C-alpha cells in the first residue's frame, strides 16, 4: 500500500556552498502539516562544521557574515532541537510513520540534511523521512511543459513572480513558506483542470 500524504514536511536549507560532502547547512526551516493542517513552523540557524570550505558566493546569497555565523548554535544544539520537533509527530521506531518531504530541488536539501545528521553522529535521518520526495521544481517543469503555467526558468523566486507571488528569497523560512504556497497553487490548478483524469 502506498503511503498517503498525511504527514508533510515542507523544508528548505541555506548552505555554505553547493557540495554536501564539503559544505554545510547554516539554516534549516520547515513547515509540518498533518492531515492538511499546519502544526508547526521551525527555523534554526547552525554553525558550519567546516569553516575553511565556506564559499564567498554563499555568504553573498545568504546576506550573512562569518562573524554572524560564529554566534549561531552548534551542530549538536541544532540537531537536538530538530529531533525534538520531528519526534512530536513521528514515531522513529515505526517504519510506516514518516514525513513526506516537499521542497524546491528537494534532493539538494535532503543530501545536506543527511550530511548534517552524519556530522552529528546520527545515521538515522531516514527514521523520520520517507524516501519518496515531492520536488516542486519538477512539478513546475511539468506544468510548464504542458502549458498550464508559463515560467521563464525553474528558480523558485522567478516561478513565484510569474504566479503573482512576491517574497524575501534566500531565507530558508521564507523559501519554505513560498514553496508551500506554490505547491498548493499547483494542487488547485491540477484539480481545476482535472488533467490527471483526462486521457
């Protein structure tokens, strides 16, 4: 039986670069939704493990300085906070009780989150997360390809703008809020057009 979409985790990360093997998460934010009801938002900053691999371009995108990052909570502190949030809604010992994650280019975020858990000596990220992910970027590409939306590219900020939405991009919490807004816009559009039932 395919797991229903009862427990959703909209999630986004900001990082010190693009390589999950050498760069690190510096912000992780999410929205937990259960049975179509928002239960909680979270937004955690975290110090990077590897200070010598921080990319200048990442600092500019995130509008942050090294001095500011040094004031962030440690990896272990943030990991503990994140686990406490997840355990409110997921029984980590039940293999059928997991979040379905939704995000913009979601594999990027889950790769970094797995590395983050590994850096915290925790190999059980999969205890909370369903490996079946919903990628907003793929949905955007598909809806654009069949003519239901018209976007210039697949960036979340530009996609949102093409749909008439504006927000403060490159902040994990704002990104995840917009991801959820665009996702449900797509759900409404698909239901309205009934395209999944048309032959």
